């Protein structure tokens, strides 16, 4: 019986492996952008929900301290991508953010984005337009490079009395370099992002971020992913803000045109920022 089972198991593994190698590898991640643009003449509609909570924060020296209550953010992101030509697409992104504090006292009067005390409010987030150009691809080696660039209308929610309000907007320019390497059935991605203001005001800031992701194409409908996310924001009038987070999740693909995203992100280090734990749920449709 055992001798019969072993060949059957080996045959099953070979058949499954052949199916994985035969399919196109998916480089999708939760927060790391892939090099693959939308196909010419096709469109993608993406909706993402991200809820984040924090009861502690990272101080300027990197240590953790209690907030004296809690903070919660609920972010809704909507993006539309259109394939313009071979290896070139355009993506428009914006969203709505809802913030709520349940603090008993102000932990840091000089905090950049959020004040202390109980408050709540909502407002539109950054409006971005980004061209993605995959300028190099080696299909045999599974490598590709892409570049994204475009304008952004950045905005920020700031506490005014007992409410959070949009505290001015400013025009910025953003760009990123994207790298992808396939190790069938795995796909590794690297994203290096930088944005800078195109005008001078008290609300402006520069941002640098790096995202690294690894995805496993387990089969044609299941894609587990892990990511490492780093971000550094340098406001014009305040101390720099840094965060390092770890992300894990699943991308489910019931069909070629439709997918779901489930993920969790946890801050592991930072400066001048809340120690958030975030959960995300998203869906996208290609047509």
C-alpha cells in the first residue's frame, strides 16, 4: 500500500508543479507596487479599506509611550488604472480618511499631524495621478524594471478645537523605481518612492519610502504575501516622522478579472508617530 501511495503522491506533485510553471506569475502585493502595467485598452477599478488603531506611540528617540487613550483611523482608497500602450498605464488615486481620538490629555503638543484630547473628523486624502512605464523586461530571467511619475495634490487632517479638518493642500511631485524578480512560484518586488513639494508653505513635506514584498503563487487563485514597509516624512516645520512596519496577507483570485485582498500590518519601530496596528480589505475588478 505504501509503495503504491508514493508514486501517486509524486505524480500529484509533478502535476501541480507543472500547473504552477505553466501559469503567468502574479506580482500583486498589498502595499508594494508591481512593475506590470495594465494591458492596453483595459481598465482596473480598485477599492481598499484600511482601519488602524493605536494606544501607544513612538517618541522622537524611538521609545514607546502610552497615548493616554486611543486613536483610530478609517481610510477608504479608490483608484482607477487605464492601459495606455504597451508597458504604459495611468493610475488616478484618492480617498477619504476618518480620524477619531479618545485621549484624556495631550501627550505631545508639538505633534505633527494629530493633536491630543478627544476629537473626530474626516476629509479627502491625497489626489494622485501616476504614469507607470515598464522600460525593461527579461522574460527568460523573470526580471523587470519600471518607473512611475506624476503630480499629487497632498492634504492633511489636523485637529482644530474638537474636530479634525483639512489643514490646507499643496502640490507635489512623486516618482518611484520598481524592481521585480520571479523565482517561480515566488515573486519578489522592491519599490523606492520619493515625493517633494512644488510650492512653499507650512503644510508641505517631503516623503521617502521603501517597500519590499514576497509573494507565493500557491495556485491560480491563492497568493500569500509578506512585506516590509518603511516610510520617512520630513515636514517643513516639524521633526521627521519615521515608521517601519511588517505586513502579511492573502490575495484571493476567484477569476482572472476579479480579486480580493486581506491583510494585517503592524508597526515595529518608528519616531514621532503612533504605534498602529492596521487591518485592510480590498477588491479590484479588471475590464
